[in-house]
C-alpha cells in the first residue's frame, strides 16, 4: 500500500529548504513557485509541519497544492456552506441555553467546544464536542511543539527521543484516534454529515493517479481540525468578550437578531444581520487568529523598492497591519461601525484576517457564516457580562485565548 502520494522530489528535504540552507531552495528548479514564482510555503514552519504532521492543504508548496485546492474548493463556496447553517445555528442556540443555566462560563473554553461541535457535525460526521475536552489540549500541544521547533535556531535531529517529542507523539495519538473514528464512521455511514471525509475518499491523487491513502487523508483532516476550530473560536470568544464590555454594541446585535424572529437562524439571514457581521469583522481586525502568515522568497524579488534575496523568510504581520495607526483611526478601539459598508474606506490589502492571494483561507465563508449565526443566536438568547478586563492571548500556532475568559451569562428576557 502506498504510504505517501507525493514523489520524493517534491518533498522539502529533497531540496534542502530548511532555513539552515536558505539558498538551496531557490536553486532547485523543480520546486513549486506559487502564482508568479516569487514566494512559497517553504519557510521553516511549513517544512516542520510537513515533517511532523505530514503533507496537507495548509502546508503543501504550490505545485502539489493546486489540484487539491481545486478539488476541495466546491465544498467551501459561499453557496455550499449554507447547507451547514441549520446545524451551526442549532448548536449555538443549545449551547447558549446551557450557558444561561450555568450562569458563569469561560468564553475561551466554551467557544472552542462550540466550534469543534460545528466542525464535527458539518465536515467530520462526528460529535466532536464529546471529545472537546480531550481533543482540544492535545491538538494545541501538537501544533505548539511544531511552532516551538520551528522557532529554535538549532534543532535536534528528528530521530532523537526527547521528552518534548514523547509528549508530542502522545498528543498526536489522541488526535489521530479521533480522526480515525471519524473516518471509520464515514465509511459505514455513507449518507452522514462527513462531507469532507467522503470527498477525500472519492478524490484521486494527482501525483499517483490512485485514491488517497488513509494516512494521507488523516494528515489532511488534521489540518482542517487545527485550522478550522481554534480560529473561529478565538473570533467568537473575542466578540463575546468585547460585547460583554460594551452593552450598547451588544444591545444592537440583540435587536438586529430579534428582528429575524425567534426561529432558527439561516444562511439567508446574514443579509438581515449586517451589524453582527460588522462585529465579527471588527473582532477579526483587533484579534486576528492568524496573527502572521509566512512564506519563503524562492528567488530574488523586489517589493516596494526593497530587494529580498532568495531564501529569505518573509512574514506578513497581520496583527501589526490591523493595528497600524497610519491605516486605522484609534486602532485599539473596538468599533464595528468602521466596517459599515456605507462609510467604509477599508482597502483590500489593509485588512487580511483570511490572508490573501491563492493561499487565502479555504474556510473563510464557513467561518463568517458560523461566527455570525452563532453570535446572533447567542446574543439573541442571553446577556453576556465580561468579568475580566483583559483578553489573554497565546500563540501555540494560531492566536487563541491564552487563559480563562470569565463571563456571566443570563437569559435575555427582552431583546434590547
Ligand atoms: C475566523 C476563522 C479563520 C481565520 C481567521 C482563518 C485564517 C486563515 C489564514 C490567514 C489562512 C492563510 C494562511 C497562509 O497564508 O499561510 C488560512 C488558511 C487555511 N484555512 Fe483558515 N481561517 C479560519 C477558519 C477556517 C476554517 C473554518 C477552516 C476549515 C473549515 C479553515 C481551513 C483552512 C485551510 C485548510 C487553510 C489552508 C488553505 C490553503 O492553503 O489552500 N480555516 N486560514
């Protein structure tokens, strides 16, 4: 049975693109080069994720990535993600009822449970919230190991057993078990919700012409798990925390959601929830879950008059861009009205929560739909009062709540 679908020549090690030898990557003619060949996912963090978690849509270089992205794209169009709206709204509504009953919650923990549950039901066909407490920490530990290793100036050889590696492998085993459960369930229930997994079962590997192996599918699903739940959870946690401090904004969201009625929200309601969408965009501006994106320069390139030699690690500081006082009035102020379409002057390249170019987030429509329906549904049902002055941050890989985010929650009797 084939264990890996890509020819050795396309693997990072084959071209020596580790940061210890920057210039080799630029000299290798077979390396993929992105749309114009200037930058690609060959930075150390991509190399390390490929080494430790395997190839997937997030970390592949351009050439092997392109066919795969084309094959997966139909699942993530604005039109298609609407099929998940019912579940998203239902999950948010039932969780909000539970929060009101318990009175005090940790927004970080609860929003992670919510997004895992949504992701599980829509793409994996499994109630991942059952695993939320067991799955969240190992997921974080595994990506944190890769991030830390990427940032080390000197790395121990991959074969060397270390306590950190043992913890990483233990964490990965937990994640892999959950993914294997989802794959097994998708095989037996061909009509269930596991759309993403079923699509992977059907796809043909462009490199081999054969079906994807289980190992390959597992590696791909790992990327969707880590890229698809923490990110939206941070956005929701931050939005709720900000609304928990600003009751005027919270009341506007509640009033807008109440206008829709008390039925389950649907994808088509987004048009009636423009202010809620603005709140989500403002949360993504102030607290972008992908605080940076990185590439390696594959050849000498000039950007805005600066020469960037081949092999340079290039980082776009999305957090810095979103907080730049040259680009934003009072950047530290949480002001959803800056995204009001009527008066907004925000340019395409000053606001990049989902990245830009060909490698932009495949889950952007999914995330906006989920976050908007969840926020509107939650705030329509409950009042939130934030109990901490600060929103703690950590970046195990993406930017997440770095500690408890306590809030008091009670049932909303009248909307605004
Ligand atoms: C608020 C939520 C989200 C944010 C802020 C976000 C942000 C991003 C960013 C900035 C990138 C580009 C990374 C780069 O250029 O290196 C990305 C890629 C990606 N995201 Fe998201 N994401 C979110 C939600 C999701 C969801 C819900 C999914 C899946 C269901 C997802 C799956 C992915 C995948 C697979 C990639 C790699 C895409 C490719 O290279 O083709 N993301 N995300």
